[in-house]
C-alpha cells in the first residue's frame, strides 16, 4: 500500500477525533462552568538509519550522501482544556456563586475524593445544612464543609469567599488553583481532578474573586466551533479523495503491469 494511503487514513482518523471534540463542545455551550477542549496535532517523524550516523566521520569534508528525507504522518496529541474565563450570568440566587480569575471551588464527593469545579450552582442540603452541588458534593471551606443554619435568612458571600448567615460568620470557601492547569483532567459533571502521575499540588487562588448571585457560562464560542467543524469536514473529505485517488492509481498500475509483456 502506498504511503499516501496510510497518510490519508491517519489524517481521516485525526479529523474524526477532532469532530468528536467539537461536537462535545457545542453540546455543552449552555453548561454552567464548562471548559472547552482543544485538540492539537503533531508529526511523528520516521527517520532513516543514515540520520543516526555522523556524516563527518570520513576522510572527506563533504557529506557522503544527500540530505535524508523525513516522512511524517499526523497523530493526535492529548486533548487540552482551555481554561479561559466564561461570561458571568446574573441569577439573583444567593447560593449561586461564580469565580472571576484563575481558581476553582473545592468539593468532596460522597466517596471522600477531592474534586474541583467552576460550576457554582449550590444548594442547601435539607438534611445536613451543607452547601452542595447538584450531584450532592459538599462545598469545602478552610475548616471543612460549609454548613448553613436551618433558619438562615440572609446569606452573604464576600469576594474573598467569606460566608456569613444573618451576620454570623460561617466559614471561608476554599478557592484553589494550580501552578500547572495542564495537570488537571475532567471527571464528568463539570468536575476536575489531578491527573495520576503528575506532581502538581493545590494552592490558594489569591487572585480569584467570588461573585454572589452569578453563574459562569461555558467558554465555548459557537461561531468558532462551527468554523472548526466546517474546516474539519472539508479536511476529512480531502482525505477521502486521497484514498480514492490512490486506490484508482493502484488499480491502474496493476492493470498496466498485467498487460505488459
């Protein structure tokens, strides 16, 4: 099989992966706190044996062979999370919180696992009084979960995360960031966790600010994603054409060789 067939095949596969990412981004355009994903491509170069030899190991100054040609085929590199700020939407709900700047809310799953989110749509658990997410994950503060009194009427959250209920201090929300956001991965339901094998550690998000009564929209730009979708479809069609053309040339070559005497 010709190299062009392999190249077109790998190209079509990468475009398919890119289309999956774009479709997922568009499906979450209205998801609170969603961070879009981006897919990058890289070349994997295939080197010849001559590339590993020193051409100057000879009695002559000139190179003994012409410069080698490098063959490459596209590959999909890992997806990247784009942590750009989404727009803030006013809801008027005292337990809706949004973060401006780099930072995450720290929550605890029922299994005791720590997770991080930008989705600040919280509720008061009627059983425990804790501020929880829609999946019943507890919002953590400096001294543990944020517990609201049952009869609390006026809940106020300051920009630095201090929570008060009817004038009484309840706790301070943990605002967390990381020195390398590429060390985070999605775990579903607008939650992030630290990738296994990475050595990043959470640290206080000193530059983050909390906005009470707001939620952060998705950072997906519909027009940008639609343009990417069109270019992906055209690239995939081009790869199909290369496969078809290569197949036709192979068939023609077989017929010509078969009739040659």
